[in-house]
């Protein structure tokens, strides 16, 4: 009886079954299947199939993310356009839009929150940092600079036996001194 090598190879390349299970299923010795697989380079073919599959999956994920991001950007643009129109109405008719008949402020707080939310969402969409993130980055840079200065001081002290003192001034203080 002829061994159905095409079926065996195809099943193994699809995955989900071992060579041992294939040997039992087709009544062929495991060693025979292993030799055939080695001689025909089944492992390399399976690796290429796996790489192609992973690449296809990654491409699908990237497309889905891009589509989702495009939808978010479109929504964001619509929201910003609506807010701009509302802000223009408030600018043209501030009393009617912001002050009730009883003289109470209305809509101003909601409008302010909506603009802040839209701005934060836009920053997130475009990967821009907000003020807290900018401050944290600046603080981290200053801490790194101070660490380097302290290390340099320690190195000089160890090499010469003399103490060198650095006075660290944050960038904000330096700018104030220049302008002040």
C-alpha cells in the first residue's frame, strides 16, 4: 500500500497534529515520517508558513487599529467643529448663551469642560503630551542631570582627594535670573 505523503505533509504543515500522531493515523513508523520530513525540509516550510501567518495577523491588526484611529479622528474633528460653532455663538451672543433670565451663569462650565475634554482627546490621538507629562519629563531630565553631576563629583573626589561642589539650579530658576 502506498503511503499518502501529500496528505501527511499537508496535515503536519497545517499544524495541530504531531508526527507521532500522523504515524499512528497512517500506520507508518515515526522514523520514516521524520526522515521524509527532514529530507523534504518540512520544518523550514512550516516556519515560513508560520511567519506568513504571523505577518498576515499583524497586518490585519494594524489595519483594524488604523481604521479605529481614523474613526476616532473623524469623530474628534466633528466634535471640535461643533465646539467652534458653539464658541462663536457664545462670542456673538454672550448674554443670551451664558446668562439665564434670573442672571445666573449657565452653560459656561459645560462649555469649558467640553473644550478641555476635546483638547485632551486630541492630544491623546496625536500623541502630544499634556502639561503634567511635560512637567514630569522636565523634572526627570533635571534629576538625571543632578545624578550625573553627583557622579562626576564623586569621581573627582575619589581621583584627587579634593571635593568639588556643584550647585544645581533648575532651568526655570536660570531663566528667571536672566530675565529678572
